[in-house]
């Protein structure tokens, strides 16, 4: 049941599709 990699952030399950855009924004 893992179509895409899922990461745990603040106890929430974040999809890779959502994590990458946020990570790039924070990196800037």
C-alpha cells in the first residue's frame, strides 16, 4: 500500500509529492 514514498513529519504522513515542493521552498 505504498504508491509513493511516505515520510513522517510532525506525526503526519506526508506524501513524497507534497514533501519535495515544501523541501525545495524551505531550502531556498
